[in-house]
C-alpha cells in the first residue's frame, strides 16, 4: 500500500468513480432538497482546495475545504470508496483538511452532514476530531435532514 494525499483538480479524468459513488450515496437515502454536495465542476473554484488520496496511484478518497467569509471555511465532498473504508482514510483526509485550513489562516471550519444512519460513522469521526454541533452557517437553513458542525482552529 502506497498512500499519497495531494491537492488536485476535481476535473481529473480518473476521478469519475469517486464522484459517481459519492453522488449515488447522497441520493440513496437523502431527499433531493437536502442534498448539499457540489458537482465536480463547482469544486473547480479558486476558493476551494480539493484533496485526493491515492493508493498506488489509484484515487480512493476525496475531500475539500471551501473558503467562506474571512476566517472560516467549510468541509465539502468527503468520500472514501466503500471497498477502502475501515483503513483510517477518512481520518487521514479530515486531519489534512484541518491542517491545510489552519495553514491558510482559517479560524473556524464548519460542515453539513446528514442525519440518516448512513452518516453515523462520519458524524462520529467529526466529533472525535473536535467538531461540535452548531446552528446552520453560511447560506444553509435549518433542515431536518442535516446536522451542522463546527471546529475552532
């Protein structure tokens, strides 16, 4: 196993499987009006740092941090391919996102995730890394299908 993590363009030609699986999982148990993921084209924005974990060159996980108002950012599009879960890749990716956010001068990192059982592991990871529940932030509004979390950096 040779793992690497690096900033990349979300438009990379070999990232389609990650985006397809992420999209399918979001639509599997979340009502469409409560899905807040960004399409890959929207992730190709200078305000977004997009990271990819590769295993022996193959993309197996992705995540991003989007700059919001001065001093704050949002975790976006975290996804690990199902067959690579249980290896600590989500933790590795989230810690890198937090590290990059601190290095860029952000003071707060927030996120939106689902309330459905499929998001339980993600919510547990965020809580273990110091995120706490908070009210909606940015342009989000209260949503019974969403949990909002934040971390002071």
